[in-house]
C-alpha cells in the first residue's frame, strides 16, 4: 500500500466498506452505533471470505499505521 510506505495510516477496502455502511445506518436511523461494532462486523465478514477463499490471498491486516 502506497500510503503505508510513506508513513500514512491505511485501511483495506472491506474495512472502509463496513465503516461506511455503519455510518449510513447511523444517518438513516438517527442513532449512534458503537465503534466496537465496526471491528466485530469486519471480522465476521473477513472470516467468511477467508473460509470461502481457497487460496487465502487476502490481506489479513485491516489497517496499518
């Protein structure tokens, strides 16, 4: 990841997608969703993808500082 190579924090696309979905739900439902839910949902989806991916070539780090 280019950003990481120049010292910037980067996130994978799945983590960003889950974060955006949570934000949209907050807007749509006029509520605040706890930030810990992001990691829980991300890990569930990532594990499903990894279980269904035969070559396991998915980056296992969601964010790198």
